C-alpha cells in the first residue's frame, strides 16, 4: 500500500513537469495529496471488482493496478496508451484493471455505478462497484438518483466521497449545511461512515466493511473520506482562495509521510527500505515517460474504430 501511494505521488509530480513542458495536451487534474483514499479503498477490492472514477482519475487507475506506462502514454495522446490516445487525462479506462471509462461530468458516474451494480446483481456474481466522487458531486441530482436506486434495489455499490472541502473553488460550508456528507445517507436508509482520508488503513478498514456488506447482498454504503488536494482544482488553478494556514495545516497531514512514519515506528518498514521504494518507483516512472515519448501517434483512421455506431 505504501509503494502504491508513492507511485501515485511520483507519477503526478512527473506529470506536472511534463505538462509545463508542453508534452501533455489538454488539461490535468492531479491527485496529489489524496493518495490514501484511492489506495485504501482499492486495497479492499478484488481484481474483478470495478471502480468508477472522475475528472481526477490517475490515482484511482494506479491504485486499481493499471499499468503506469500505458497511463503515461495515454496522457501523451499516444496509440500505446490505455485508451489508444482517445481518452486523455479525464477519460482514463482499462477494463483489464477493472476500470471503466472515467467520467469527467461531476456526479455522472454515480448512476452508472448503480447500473453496474444492477448488472452484478442480475448476473448473480458477488462483485462490487466502488464509485469515487468529490464533495461537489453530492449536490447534483444524478448523485441523489443513483444513491436512491442503489438503496432501493440493494445494489453492491460502495460510494466513496473524497471530501477535499472544495468543489473547484467553492468551500463546502457555502453549499452544505449538514455537519458531514455521511449524514445524507440516512435519507436513503443506508449506512455511512466518515473517516480520516489521509490515513490509508482507516480508509481500507471502512471500505472493507462496506465491501463485505455489499457482497452479502445488503446493499450500498457511503464512505466519506476527509482529505485535501495539495494543488488547485486543475493545472490552471493557483488555489489562492484557500487560506495559507489551512493549506499548511493539511500539508502537515500528508498521507504518505504519516503512513511512512507509522510503518517505521511499528517496524513494518525501515528507512532504507523506504528509500529503496522511492528509488524503484522513480525509475519506473522514468521508464513510463520514455515509453510514452517513443509511442506512436494514433492514425486518423483509428477515429472510426472502437465505436458502437
């Protein structure tokens, strides 16, 4: 779990630099700071479970076991990317890793997660779908519709709220009057929990309980994870709307540093092993960059492939 968190952090930091070099087209929404949510939640899932992502999908993809070289190539718009260069940063997809296309529209993945959960129920499998979304999604009509039908039909869906307190630049206090987002679950008759989203083991334990419940046919759970993105909403956002002392306080709660300290204190990891992991991950990221640089661009005729009509 520690290594996977470090992979996400290094990947996003490298993507940030590559974007500034003009090598990555479009825009990017980095996952830096929220690594414990994706890794903790996905640690509770099997390979055949599915995750539904957002406009900030890199961390979910890596946490679910996707190949970082194919993800990097996708961001470069190369045919060797996980979506053959057709998805880009906000529409990452890899069914081999258990990740349908990420949905950039806020809240739109929630009813899709319910549909996938219904598919699992009709097929009689014990698979589950984990649906990630931010605090900004919970005021969308699609969110309420998706959670409601999942509750009514007892669908195997885990609703994972990555509450980083800002929907783009709007603080949660300006749009939600309840004390927590988890409070909303009672309106749909489903259990919920609020956890420290910067503590990976806490996220994992809460998600594990939700997954076990879903596999028994008891329906969905809402897991609210309190976390904080280190940068702005997207690459072009300097995030000047956030108080400096607030940012500094959350940076001191960095999920990777906290987990590393805990592992070292309990003897689960030595400082040398941690350094070795950092070095190994950095090397893997650079190989992924070379894979992306050397990959072929999509041919024009490929625009007519992989379509339904």
